[in-house]
């Protein structure tokens, strides 16, 4: 998302600040360019699957794909909640899955891309600390993981109470249901994956409401 696109319109006054944002980002390597589920090209929108593009993306990976375990997921949710409290932002919901994170947050007068990147950065710091405590490193090398998240992510502006409630409900309750029945963010920039083998299953740890 262009960091100013939600505020500025040519020849018109600035748009009112959204009530909240639905922020989504993937873990590293779990939704590559060319993916069979479709993918989003930066500033060019949704793209069709392309196995050649995916193979090229896989070849550029410097680490294995990052799949979060239960302890890491709980740490991400706690870190998001803590950082929002410190910044004075209102976190309405957070749900960390094995391969992506959703946050609904009210952060008035703030660039949503900046909000998302701050959350990603602090989650990275805490995850590295946890790995150090557990004596974990990358398989085969033992070196600490450096790549936790995909670049950027998606932002959806929530401009009314109905949109905010739909996003919160989706984040808290809709992750294990068919996408077409639950997803309020089915638009350019959305990165919510459909479940695949080895990923989230019904009965996983519950998400957190503020």
C-alpha cells in the first residue's frame, strides 16, 4: 500500500483518518511470488500463479521457510499487544498463525505501513531472544534465524464501525473457515492463505481480543 494513498486524493481534500486498520503479514518463504494460490506484486496488484516465478523466488531464499510453533505464536501476540499499549494504539484483535499474522489496530494519524513495520520489527526482536533462550538455530547450520517475515504486507483501512467489527470477527473467528465465507479483506494486498497441510487446523490456540 502506498503510505499516503489512504489520505490524499488529487484535487480533493484529505480523507478522514480510518477508524482502524487490518494489518496482515506473512512469515518468510510461506507465500512466494508465483504461488499457486495467486500472489500480490508490489504496486501492481494480484497476479496469477506462475511456477517459473515461484522457482526463481525459491532459489533466492537465504533460509528455510519460517513456520511458527505455539510458543512463538503466543510471543508474537503478546509483543503486538505490548507495543500497541506502549505506543498508545488501540489493539482490537490479534491472531498469529503458523504462517501469517493479522492485527486490527486503531492508530490515528499514523501511517499504517509504519505501524505494521514497527510491529514486525519488535516481533523479530522478541523471537530472536526466544530462540537464544531455547538454544535454537537454523537446521543444519545452528546459526540464528535472521529472516522471520516476508517483505511488507497488506493494509486495509476500516472506515466505519461495521467494517471494524467484520475485521475483528474475521481475525478472531474466521481463520479456520472457508475463505469466501469469512474474508473481509479479499482485495488487492490481501495475503491470507488458504490452509494447507501442516498449517493451521481447527482447534489451534485462540486469538486475542483487546
